[in-house]
C-alpha cells in the first residue's frame, strides 16, 4: 500500500506539441542594467548583430577569417553569444488545470457499475518546452581599431585620393553591421580618424592625420598664443573658419573635422556644444601614437622616436612626452626599439574577456579535498 499523500501532489503533464524556446543567461552587469531601467521612462536598447561579411573596400582585408559569430550589444558594452549544451534538460512550465480521473480500483461497490467516472480538475503544470541547451553571454572588448582598418579605405593625400568604387559603405551601414556597441563604435571611429564624404566612409592615414594636425596648430598660432584664445571659443566652427580663411588645406573638410575630434581633447560647454583643447596629455598621446603608426614597420629606435615626438608636439604639451603615456600601445625591446601594438591582434577584432567559471563539479571536487 502506498503511503504517499496524493492530496499534496502537483499534477504534471507534457504538451503534445513543444514550443521552440531558447533561454538566454544574462550576466550580472546586463541583468542589473535591465532591472534598474524598469523604473525609468526608457528601457535599454539591446541589439543582436552578426559578424561582418568579408569586405573588399578596405586595404587590409584578407580572404580568410574566423567563423561567423553573433553578439548582443547595449549602448556601451558587447557580449559574445555562445550556445551551451547540457546533459540535463530544462523544462518550461505553464500553470494549467489538469483533469483528474479517479482510480477505479478504489471506487465503492455502489459506484462500480457507473457508466462514466466523475472527472475533476486540479491545479497543475504542463511542460510546454524542453531545452537541452541555452545561450550564454560572454563580455568582450572589441578591438575597433583593427576592425576599421580592415573595413575602411585609407585616404593618404589630396594628390592621390582613393578611387571611389561602384559600391561604397556609409558610416550608418557600417554601424549597423559591425558587431560592437554604439559607444565602442563611435570611440573606434574617432581613434582611426574616420570620416565620411558623400556617403563613403574613409579613414585618414597616420601621416595625413599628422599633416592636418600640424596645419591646424600653425593656423592657431597665427591667431595668437593659446593664452589669448578662450578655450570655449575652440569649437568645431572655430576650426572650420580657420580652414576657410586660410584656403591652403586641400583635404576634405570632413577629414579636418575628424582630426579635431581625434587629436584635440573635447568637453561639453554650458550650452551643450563641444569645445576642444590641445594643451593636454591627450593630444601628446595622440601625436605619439600616430608617429608610431606612420612608420611602415610601426617601430622606431627610442631616441629617434622621442625626438620625432617632441618635434611634432605643440610646445604647450611637450612636457607630457613620455613613453609611459603610451602604456598598452607599445613594446620596447632590449635593443631600445619602440614598436606600436594593437592590443590583442585577433582577426575578428573582438577580444573575449577572461571569465572564470565555477562549475558544479569543480566545487564538488574542492569540497571532497577539504
């Protein structure tokens, strides 16, 4: 005789047709972002992007590459999406009333001859889907510099401008198809001195960017010393007026704007516009980085590099010239050769961050050792 109290049991049933479901495991940072936004008027925008198809518009595009992957992005972060299979299935349950047919073996003798049993219902659950795998989000740090160097055609000089292909990529198209967050995209766009002309996205060569920067500093000098120019005055229109008055810059004005945004440190003014300054370590770092990039081998002897760096840096920020300013962007050999590095130089340009996982079997094994 069974001693189980069936009155406390919850009926369980399986749906004949299982609904296809993929579960997504949210990392704590993303979960917190969603939870904290429930009390705000606007929810966070999440996007799923695929890796870009091989492009023939850039000068560094190879014929082979890694297998395609997909990412989920917030406004500022990127997560690689990975499928994880499990030996244990996960049931998706839905509460429903489940019919209960009484056990005829326990029926009274007076009711054994009844034509039909009395069917009642009881609150229970039904399995609507069975999941043997789920999707996992792994935080990643995209190397947007490498991505854009592969995608964008390099603009070297007005004398030898690149030939416009029949099909070009615009900034908007690249943003939609690049597997990085919008914030990381715009940061990378600025870092490679990218610009757009007539719907065609391009990037300046390091030498061209340094040339435009030098011209801008000379034009500012022509207006007087930096002390005589109010910092709030140096908005984008200030630089555009300098270029228009001089008339000697043959580069597209869009390229000039890209150099201003990349080489000059910007900050918001009280009226919401951007003002730019070049007397900070930010500008000195930009100059040093582009000097290293301008060398075909991306390397100099340390003495040669420091001398070149100082000569191309404005006097106001020459005091910031130091190799420590380029930490993470260069290596120095035992022979004193300074070489530029891109960080993690994988072909996809997306660097997954290390994520230490405490698997249940690892915890179990650690407990046994204790």
